[in-house]
């Protein structure tokens, strides 16, 4: 299994932009995040550099511009974050998390049907 680096909440914003469309230059990433964050271009460049060091994104230099692209899929990162969350908050157990969720959330009949469908499909695997 490929080692997925820990991606901070700020870095997730960058990853989401690159998962949506890649490759992108730093300026394009800045433009994509304008109005969504108050970050200065220097902050975004710092986050891009961190993600490159973590091998979460790569780049190709074309002339004087760097074109960034994700090296990890969104699904891989979501799975890694889910496992990390389960370990940190619920000691790795899925059952306590589901129980807490079901107790705390108001689920519509449609939500409950979808959960049943997912569980049934998993049971058949």
C-alpha cells in the first residue's frame, strides 16, 4: 500500500483545486482560491512547495512557469484521512463512529434506506 502523506487543512484547499483541474500554474491556483480564502500568493506558493516536498503534488517546469499536478488521487487521500480520523477519535473502530453518528444525526427515511442499501451491498461482497 502506498504511503499517503498527512495533508493539512490548508493544503487540502490546494489539492481540491488541482484535483478539479490539472496541471495549473501557481497563478492559476491563486486565481482559483481568490474569494475562497484570504491567502496572499506567497502563502499559496508556500503550500504548493510543502505539497511538493511531501510528494503529494508534482510539477513540470515550462519556461519560467511551474505547472503543478496531483500525484495522489482524491480517493487515496480521503481513505487515508478517514483511517486517520477513525484511529484518532474512535480508536480505529468503525462501530463506535457509526453509533455516535446515528445517535446524533437526524436521518430522513431516504438516508436510512441508502445506509441499508450500502450495508446490504457490503454484506454481499
